[in-house]
C-alpha cells in the first residue's frame, strides 16, 4: 500500500463523515471515502488531535451539503435529480447566511 496524500476536500469529507457516522469506520469508508482503506482513514484521524475536536462539533449546513452531494455515489440518479437536490440545499445555505 502506498502513502496517501490527503487533499483538503478529503479532510473536509472525513470531518463531515465523522460527525455523521461517528466512529463507524466501515460506513464512513463505504459512503464517504470509498477509495481509501479503513486503516488509512483511522490513521489520518488519530494522527492529528485537531480532527478530534472538529469531529465533536455539531454538523454544519456546509457539511450537510457536502454529505448530500456524496449521497448519490453508487445510486442511479439523474443529473437533473442531483442538481435539484443541490439547488435546494444551496438555497437553505443562502437563507441561513442572510439571517
């Protein structure tokens, strides 16, 4: 197994996934980071205490949008359905930012 260099997007997905799935590493890998092994995900989490504190905070709307965008992976949804769901979430985000 080669060393994996984590992108910023993968780190955000890890944090959002931890908030959603807690420490269900298999579920997190299957739903959020399917290209990585459970060992790689755990190693990233345990290698930095910063992620531990972030993972314990409530999930943000931005993280919900990120998780929602990943939800369609492995499902047979049309681009139109995905765009509609994302549009609805972005509208909610916009509304929450203007409050």
